[in-house]
């Protein structure tokens, strides 16, 4: 059987997509989902079944690719086409859906309004194609289509987002918040890519001096000056729903961009001179580091602490990750690094990349407390291995 390119078959930009290609692909999937859920002209009752095409090199597109190749090889197979002909079924509009433990092979009718079931047999010429197709369908949430599209419900499931309930209008907003948070977390990239936290003391002094000169008065709160003054008009629930999204807005404000440019100029880094356009991720990381340095300025803290919080202390052993995070936020407030509860939530997100990799995992169940069992040791070890693997990919 000969396989040729087909409309539903995606093609990677390179044999092994780069970190930048995969980063843009995932961003594209988040933005596509956000565009759909924000479109209130699409009724909640039909939103889940609305179709999207995963963006090139996104995690879902890459997962889809193997199954798509098998699916289109089957579509082009003469024996399969002969079977469809006996059923008066168009062979090219093939959709495979997993239901009740079985795979249902169907094609769309010529008017695309009805489906026709195609009962596959064990034709040896198919050489394991159904197994590959069904494996991909399982990984994509239960379906693979000839055109490479997936439903909104399956894409949200793939990325760990609770899909909208067809009868619950409030859940649409919750899904929107979750998507905005994931997109902002991905865009900020504070815990991924290039690490600029290991700077010399001379460079760090230049950064704090530049921040001091940038602020209108010595007593002006930096975060508020960069654009956080409006966060106290929001409820704590609103801030907790998408802290990365609010932090992103602050780090992309006019004042934040001006400070980033001034820092690049003082440090002599690329992007500081007219006509130089540095990567947005570098500016974000530089601003985040500058804020942390400014908050620590003049305080002699233990090198084993984070913002003065001794997270490794034995009294934390056996506590849930949620408890430790709440104590860290309370510490930021009591140590006057944060001026309000809402600001402590944002700063906790800013400091989060300084914690070990296992602290970066969201929604760790309370049944898996910190440093409490062999299960926890295996969990932390597994996260560490995955993190190191991801960092190697970032360097490619």
C-alpha cells in the first residue's frame, strides 16, 4: 500500500519539531479553544461538539500524526475502498469512534448529514492499521477523524481542562478561566527555557539600582507601579482562578516594558539598542527576576529559603502541597513583600519556579503529602526525570 499526503494529515515543520515549534503549536491550541469558548454565538449545547484542528506541532497534533498516517493508509487501500463501494459509502470521510469498549468505523454520507457504518474484517492487507488508528483515537479522547479535526470537548480533555457542562452556563466561564490561565502560564514560561536566575552579584546590583532609579519615589511599590494597582478591586476567587493571566498583564504593561528595555540597556544585553528585538521570554524572565531581587533587597535571608520562607523545614513534612502553598502566601503577606492577599497570590506565582519541580504540578491530591511516603519519593523522582528531559528538549 502506498501512502500519500491527504488533507487531514498534518506534516511537522521538521522531522523532530524544535522546542519553539512545539511551544507555538501548544499556544495555538490554547488560543483556538479560547476563541471558541468566548464566542457566545455558539450555544452551550453545541459547544462541546464544535470541531477544531490541532495546530501544527502542538502536543495533540503530534499525538494525532501517527494515527492519521494509519487512517489515511487505510482510506487509500483498495480492499477497504471495495468494501465501502458495496455499502455505497464514500471511503474518504472515515471517522473512528470508541464506544463501550468497541471501535466504530463510519464514513459520512455524500451530503455529510448522516453516517454509514463500515464493518471491518481482519483483512491481512491492513497489517495492523486498525490497532494504530484505535490507539490514537484512545489518546485523543475517543475519536479520530479523516480531516484531523477533534471536538472541543476532546481537546479540553486532552489538555486536562474540565469541559463545559451543556446545562451549566457558569461552567463556560470556569472553562474560559482555566484556558486563560493555561495559556498565560505557557506564554510566561517562567519555569521553562533559558534560566537567567544564576547571575553574578555585580549584575544583580545593577538590576536593583536600575529598578531604584526607575521608580518615581523610593517608597513606590514596584508591583503596583508596573500595573498591579487594580488587582485589589478583584475578589480573591477571581485572582486564584487565573493568577498567571493577571501576572502576564502586569509583566506586559507599558511600565513593565519600559523597565525591561532599561534593564537590557544597563546590562548591555541584546534588545537594549534601537532596532534590536529580543525574545519576549527573556524580557519576562528578566522582569520576574528584577521584582524578586527588589523584594529581597536589604534582607539577609538563608540561601535555602525562598523569599525568606524555609520550605524545607521538617515541620512541612506530611503537609499537603496546598497547605504549604497557603503558608507561603501568608509568609509573603506577613513579611510585607505583598501588600494584600491578592498581591500575595500573584507573588506566589512569580516565586513558584524557584521551588523544586514537584511543586510545579497543579492539583496534587492531599492524599499525597510532601515527604511522607515511598509513593511520594517515586512521584518526586518521576517529576524530576521528566523535568530534566524537558529541559534537554528546550536546548535543542
